[in-house]
């Protein structure tokens, strides 16, 4: 479940959805949802431990959740959660009240948080852990493929990945022990220049529609790119290279610039500063996840990354 951390007010630009999961070979079709979210949206549960749906006094346990730009409240209950044939009993929050924003315009009925167990209040709230406990799954692997356009389907494959979505070989990077799908980031490259990073990392977040990073680095990157709002320099914009586990993962202007017409360009980049005591953390949302297929291995605590094969990339071969 998605919730706000420590009363932190999170920006309205973050969309609402996180399909992270780890299960066996099952295929789920996704649709992108343009709604509000928050940076910490990968967390599994709200602020209560796993409890029975009805207490000894006959009352249900009630929880109130903040969602950055809105709120919801509901009761903790147990239910049977199924992804096709894989089913498990999971503790969930059944909402009874929701604020108009952002939920009134949301094209979905709920939020399923599927981050790592460390983020959760209890294992019974974690869908993966519950499926493992109930022997509904055999492997801790899932993959995410985002369509490049509205006409191209997006998918999550549970327990495997689809080779036909890969335009390159997978390489693997270890996941940090934070509870997020978080990986070390070595440096950034712009026009061959290495931007100095110290102790940096990034979180792969299917619930974020932008790229986000520490304020000083984002401001520096914006200065280096100098994207003109009228798109006058679009054709000459450089790639952004993110160096991960010794590999350079490049985003072209078509990946990081949002074009709403021939003369309306904006940068899909915003600031998101870490909490006190954290190192510089980037958030890689849709622009990165459309360019690359990501495979999440819960068993080995590593993430696999490969160039995604879209119709445009396939036609170039």
C-alpha cells in the first residue's frame, strides 16, 4: 500500500501506481495511470501490523492513510489475492473513504504495493511473502516492460521475463539493503563529460512518471542540457548516460523530453532530495523504464536491465 512517510509533503507531480511483485510465471497486462503519487510509494503497508480483520471486541481495526495530495481511510482485513492461478491470503486495507483528489479521476480501484519486505509492517501485508508462505509460487522473479506509446501494451511477467521484449542482453546489478529496488549509480555522462557523483544510487519506481534526482545534480544537468521550451534545439540534444555496474545506460532526447507538439518541449526531470542521513538518491520512473526492460530477482537480490525492444527499435535492425 502507498502512504506518506513521517508527514513529509510530497510533490503533486508523482503519479500513483506501483506494480512491483515477485511470483511465478504469470502475465499481467498494465495500463499507465496518470494520477498523483509520492516518492515513497513502494512501501508495502500502512502504519499498522498484520492483524485479524475483526478484533476480539468485534470491531475492525481502522487505519488512516495520507497520500501526499489526498487521503484515505479504511479497515484492515484479510482476503484472498490471486494473480491468475496463484493465490494467497493477504492482509489488506479496504478503503471506506477517499478524498476527491487524486482518487476521483483515477482509472483504477486500488493500489498494490509490491516492494521488498523490509518496507512492510508485517509479512502478512506483503503479497510475495504471503504467496511464498502459501506455496502459491516457486520463484522470486518478476519483470516489467512498459510500452513506448499508448498503442503498445505494457506487461508485468511474474516468475520470468519475455525474451522477445529484449533488444540486448540482460546484465545484473546488486540491490542495496534499503527495502527499495535500489542500485548503485557510478556516474552520469553528458557529451562525454563525467558528472561527479559520490555515494549515489537510484530507485527503480514503476509509480513515477518522471526522472528525479538531488537538487544540485538536477540543476547541473538542466544547465548542461538547456532544453528549449519551443523545441528549437531538440534535434541537437545529447544523450544522458547513467553508468551502472560498469555499463552505460543511455537516454536520448526522445526518452527524457516530453513533446506536446512541434513547439512545446519540457524536460521529464524534477528534484527529489533525500532524507537526512541518506546519500544522493535518484528515482528512475517511466522515461527509464520505457527504454529498458527491468527484471527483479528477489531470491538473489539483484536487478537485471536490458534495452527494451519496441517497434521503433525492432525496425532499425
